[in-house]
């Protein structure tokens, strides 16, 4: 085996100079709370470290996470796969199949015990002895447990692996189960969303490679850097919410003016994700920008929180909807009203979601 | 044992059994078993869907206006096509019409998906069946550059230096000893026939296509806010148009239209300069590998799609053709009616479901599904460690849909055969042109390569159609029509107490239908019959084998333990297993009790 392409070489091939590389090592040392003496050590590690092996398994899912991953613009998916990680098993993209695919998995597990990252897309169904999802003639849950055993850490891609997603929506006929309920003895990073944003996915991976540690996680196990704010907090339509300017019907004059979609069921006020900051597909847009409310796809159990076009907040409990209606009728951005509304909504900040659950015939 | 199937295949399961599980480079989970004779020819084929999610039972009781979001999650690869099918089904049930602009925007999004899906399929899921990236290391970059300039003279990335850079990067990758996705490939298998220069050119395009595909989907992002899984709307599309007024940041304005237009041009360029030339160039080296025709010369089905005018689904108004061909008779194209209970029926005698009585076929509006996971008496292994399946019994999570009792192939090749038989001008020109260029007879289309080529032709055609509907959208805006949604029947109080509807599209992988029943403003029953249910179907009651199975028959494999040829043909269908295996019953509640036995 000849020379291994190291992290340093990857950075060099991407146009990063030796000087910048050393600076980067100093910053890394500082970020890790280490003194300048450690800089050469970090540099040495970066210069000699092989690409981190990644095993990417698929349970019950729709492959939207893989599709999202390859949309990444910075870094490009091809650079991640060719130069940053070694994607040693991924049944969606790998050349080998059948026995040779299974051998590739075994080989990686044996060779890199304790040093590979396990990425999980989808989740295991537990009903029917797990046979609602079969890989190599056996239940997927066995493959998951097997691959998890010697993993350094696990990334739960998307809503399926993190929370269960659509197949776990009521009545969850296959008993589709999120990863953390099956694997309980490994660090798990949840990257929810249906799918997660491409640059969030590659951001999590490159963070782990760069800093050689897990990103800081919130209480639910999500990286704080991407999931600590609600869509609503950073939504560019927020001034219209504050001013009481709402879309009242699809394609009405207010929709054309880009008013707030809260009354059309937007779940932005209760959804923690980076859509309104990072945006989608290289920052081109995000759901609200393109005229549809957020459906809350990065939240636990979002399929069972009432209909997507129902308003988010409980009228009697929080009074937000009443305010929105009154202000909407006043049809002007009364500043005081806006602030009151702000306060009301802010009070919800860490509060649980509460969705109106009226029959469809009564709404709108 | 030798069996003659009603659809004309001779099955012999006496030879060596070869199992491929998992079948990789597909969407979802699939298993395939074949028998080969002493000459390594496939004499029996068994295709098995190995996952099941149960989405339709989950839909029961939900708001029909939400159904698009649930069904869109059936598949993230053909993202959006289930959503479009769903909003069409609900609109059909409730008598909702959509504005012209919504029709144009939906068509642009659907066509955009076709192109994206076809490009990603060819380069990232299929190419490695024909292209050997390791062999590319032996290529002469200068000769590769000459090859590029011969097959795709208008492609700007063609210098020897460019190919040398890619080759060096590849070399470094291979020499690292960490082969990643290429690990354990079949790189010394004699089935790979390309010279190193063609391998380097195609591997380079693998990387270029990876960059391009993230650009293509931005059309979805503009109109639907994100990709994968853009947003849709019953009654139209969610994005408003605001060309002149204030606040146009959130709406479709000139800047957004320009972006869409530039992406459409990129698609057209790539199809013309890279995708089609690659298919011709690679195909040229495999001209004698004409296996894999399967059902394509016998029975093809297409629902048709891309209506020229809003709300008009009559066959002559559809740009992608509708029709059925049976018994190999291309002189007669039968019309297809998704509402007719006699035309489309699903059978479960070889699927892990039960209808209570054997031999029954059910139309999707009356569909019933109760899971019954069991292995046949001749299966090897155990219930949770399957070594070999028994295809005489139940063996798949996919049902067996049939059109008037016939097993059908669907997908780009089926569309093109139906279109060709109907005398569809653009399709005929494309097919005749390609056959002329490659010096092949018409019969050559009934093959694995025909399937792969039809997909490339269709991508090119869809590029032109995308432009057509973009121009139509702009023309409409110039004429002052900016409506994108019809909200007359948004409010459930305007709906009938009971209604039923059908939505049909041509997904990238073939004919896709959703059947919905609505009662008291809620979904009473929801059924999907998807392309890979047709293509990947197991045997039916009468013993007809499905399209995957048929296509593998009589293929010679170089090394039975290395499934290169099997992968080639299965991949030529672009299988999508998450789509095919979710089908659920109106009596889903019972299903929750089926669980652990």
C-alpha cells in the first residue's frame, strides 16, 4: 500500500496553503483548550491521519437523506467521498452487491474496530421479527446492532433514524423504531429533518473530522450549531408576523407580497432547524420563501401533530391566534400589537407544541 | 423442475442457485435469486422486495390535503412524483381544477425530476455495471481527450490536462488503499469491455454529473422551497407569481425565472453533450450484449403524463404517451383506464399478504392488504435467516399487479415502445436516429441496453419539454395571468360527503397511480400502485413472472459468483423498492395486530 491521502493533503488539494494549514492547527488547538505546544502534534496528526471510514446503513426509509447528502455544495459530495471520508459501505452507492457487499462491511468493522463512524438512514421495524426490512436474508435490526457494536459514534440521519418519521406515524404498523431506542450504549448524533439540509449533513461530518470530537448536542441529541433556533426566529418574513400581515388564502394578494404564512399552518414557530438561515440547495430558497408553510419535518412526531394546514398554537391556551386574527383584521402593522404578539410567542419558546386538532370540516 | 409460464418463459430451477442480497445501487432493499445451468445461463429468476412500510394505513383518517406530504415520503429519489400523483388524485375526487400556470409549473417540476433521476441513475447507480474506474488508471489522458472531442465535441471540459487531473486524483484515491464505494467491485471480471480511455471519460463524467445534479434540482427549490421533498398544494402550486409588485422576494419574479431558465439550459446542454454521447459511446462497446429484453417485447404499459393544458388528461393532450401493448403486438395500442375495475388488479398469492381466499385479484379502489409473512416448504434457512426462498410459495413484500391479467413492464422503455407504436413523432425520430447512429435494428431496443438508452433519450426529450413549459409560463405572465392556485374548494365544507378519485403520472421509473376514497372530509382508503410494483412483481396466481424476473432469463453470466450481469439488467429498470412495497389496506387497523407471531 502506498501513500495514504491525508486530511492535510485534502486541504492542500483544495487550495489551502501550508501557512493556512498551520494557522488552522493553531486555531484547532486553541478551540480544544490546548497550548501552542500542541500545534505541531495536531499538524502531525492531520498530516498522517487516514480518511475516517464510514459505514452507511439503510433501514426503512425513502433515501431522501442520501439524495440530500449528494446535493451538498460546500463541501461538494464528491470531495467528501473521495477525500474526506472513506465510505466503505453504502448499499445505495457502492459498486459491490450481495456477498461482496457484506464482505466489505465485515472487513471495515474488523479493520477499524472502534474507529469508524456508523451513519444510519432509516430505522429498524421490530414487528414480524424485524422481517419488514430484510438485508442479506436477515432482519435489518441485526445488521444495525452488529455495525453499531464497534462504531466510534453513530449519526442518525434524518427524521427516520432520529424519531421514526412517516412509517412510525400512527398506527406505526411495522413498529418502526428510532435508532437510539435500539442502540443505547453509543454516542448518537441526531440530524433530524425530512431530509436534513445537505450542508448541515456534510457540516456535521466535517466538524467531526476537523475537531475530532462530537459537535455540542442539545438535550435531544441534536447539534446545537444547527438546531438551537426555531425557523421562526430567523425567518425573513418575521417582520410581517410582527406587523400582523398574514396570507389569508393561497395565492391571494398577501401571498404575492410575501406576508407571513402563520395562518396557513406554518410550523416555523415550533420547529428547530436551520432552514431560514442556511436555506436549501446552496441557499436558493426554503419552504416559506417559496410560499408554503413549514411542515415541521425536523420535529419529533411531526406527522401526528395535527393537519399541516392547521394553525400551530392552541387558541385558548396561548391566545396567539386571537391576536393574529385581530391584528390581521386591523390590517396594519400596529407596532404595539406586534410587540405583544412577540411576547406571547416568545413565551412559547421552549414550550411544547400544541396544535389545534379540530376536524377538517371546521377549519379555515 | 421445469415450468412453462403463461407469458412464455421456460423456468428450470435445477441448476446452481445464486443469491444476491442486498442488491445494491438501488433505492430500498431487494433480493434476487437465480438458477444457472452448466453453461452459466440463467434458467430461473426470483425477485424479492425485502422491505415494507405500510404508508396507506397511516393515511387513513387524515386530511386529504395532507396526503401529498405523506406519499412524497414513499420515495426520496423520485421525490415529488408521488406528491404530484396524490394532489391529482385528491383533485380528481373533489372536482378541483388548477390554473394554467400551476399546470406549467407542475410539468416543469415533474420533467426536472425525470432529468435529474435519469442522470443520477445512469452515472451513479448504473454506470459501474459497464464502467471500470480502476481500469481508468491505465488511460492515456491525451487519447481520452481525443475520444471526448470525438463523441461530445461541444463539451467544454475535454483537455488532456483536465483528464490527467482527474486521473491523478483517482490514482491517489486508489493508492490510499481505501477504495470506499469501489471496494470489492468486480474490476477484474471479463464482462467489463471498455478501453481505459472510455473508462476514464465515463468516470470523469460520474464526478461531473455528481456536481451537476445538485444544480438541476434547484428548479424544485425555487417552486417548492427545497429538494428532496419540495412542497405541493391541492388546487395548484404554493408559490405565487409577482412580477411587478412589491414584496416579490417570496414570489416567482424575474430573478427566479432567470434562474429556472439557466438551469433548463444546463440540462439541455448536458443531455446533448455528455449523457447521450456517453450512452452511445459506452453502448457501442457492448453492442453484442443484447440480453435483458424480458417483457419489453411482449407487454408494456404507460399511463401518460405532462398534459399540455391544465386539467385535460385525454391521451392526445399528453406529451408522454399513454397506452398498453400486449402479446407483443405493436400494431395495436390499447387505451388504459385506471378506473375500470377489470383492467388493473393486484394478486397476492406469491406475496407476503393474504386476501383470505387464493387466486383473487383486486382493483386498487377495493384493495385489501393483510400481511402474512411465511416462507414456503422448500425455502432454506430460517424465518429470520433466509438462505434460499421458495418461489412456489410466498416470497416477496411486493404484490403482483396485472393489466387485464398480463404482467407488464413500465418505465422509460415501455413509454418509448408505446410512443413508437403510436407513431409519436418526437419519440419515433429519437429512436430511429439512435438506431441509425449505432447501426442497430429495431429489435435491439428490447434489451437491457434499450432500457438504458430509452432513459437517455427521454432525458433529452424532457429537457425540450421543460423549455416548452417554461416559455408557456412566461407567455402567460406576459398576458397578465399570474394565478397559481384555485382555492374555491379548499374548505372541506365545500366537499361532497363521499368521493373517490385517481391520480396518474409517469414517474421516472414508470406508470404510477394513486387511488383515494374520501369520506366526511377524511381519507377513507388510499392505495398506490407504483412502477416497481409492476416491474418487481413476483409471480401471479396463473404463474406469470414479473418484468425483473423475465428480463434475467437466458442471460449468460461470466462468473456466477460475481453478479455483474444480474446487476446490469436489474439496474436498467432503476428499481425503487421503498416505492414498491408500501402498499396497505383499508382494513389497516387489523394490521397493527398482525405483528409479532
